[in-house]
C-alpha cells in the first residue's frame, strides 16, 4: 500500500512541474516590428524634430539603446537644444499602458550644423580716429573680440566702436544664439575626481562649493 502511494505522489509532482514550464513559456513578451525612422539635423543651439512610422503606430522615445526613462511618446519627438551630435532611440509598442508587444529600438543620429558666419563691414579711419565695425546675417546676435579664439568679450551687438588706434588692428566677431547662456550643473562629490566639459560659447563660470565648513563661491 505504501509503495503505490509513493509512486502516485511522484507521478503527480512530475505533472505539476511540466505544467509550471508550460505556464512560464506562455507569458513571454511578443516582439513588434521595428519602426521606420527619419533622422534630422539641427542648427547649433536649436532642437530637431525626429519622426517614426510603421509598425504599430505607437512609439516611445529614449536617449539610450536599452532601459532608461521614456522621453516622449507619439510619431514625432522634439529634442532639446542641441550643441553636439547625439543619438536617440524609438521603439514601437501595441499599448502605452502595459504593452505585451515591444519592438527592438531603432536609432536616430542627430547631427548639429554650426551657425552661419556673419558678414562684416570694416572701416578706415585717420590715425588716432575711431572706427565703426558692423556685422549682419546669421542669428543677429554678435560678440566682438580682439583675437581669433578665446579672450574676453569686448562688446555685443551688430555695431562695435573700438578705441582710437594709431595702427591697423584686426577685430573678430562671432554669431551666437544666446548672448548670455546660463546653465547649472550639480555634482555630488564622492571623494574622487569629477569632470565636466564646458560648452562652446561659455566665457564665465561660477562654482558654489558646500561642505562641512559651509558654502563657498568662486568665479
């Protein structure tokens, strides 16, 4: 009598295990077709509009190839202001709420075109006189310098009157989309070195350091 019960018990365990395997296989996520994408380019400092089509018609946008937070949904996505090339990703789903069909993500590379150079008009003056220099075109926002790269901003605006000079002097002007860009970056100090790349066009940085001794601000 005890042997029959043992055999029956083992047979029942075998059936339960098989049922468990079948149930776990039935809930696997289905895969939707990968959407078609249309890449875009942005002018430096402006956003780009990305477009997806095909597949389910429902799309989720990301800034990484897997995982991450959803940046937006829908057939189009507008990026924030772009200053360097970046890649965005889009996936198709059959439902925005609890989808059971998700496609592989398609990548869209957004290239950034530099601002157009402004056109300039120089001036000729008598020795010791003052000149008026003019810039036009591009964004309409200009910064004047005494050197071809770096250096302090001498003036802003379409016209610049340098100080009187006794010799020929060259000045430089650049177009920008923001005369006074302001951005905040927070670092949570972890005991090691931290790096940050200063964006193009930034000519002043304020650092606020807080620690056990309180807050310190330096330029």
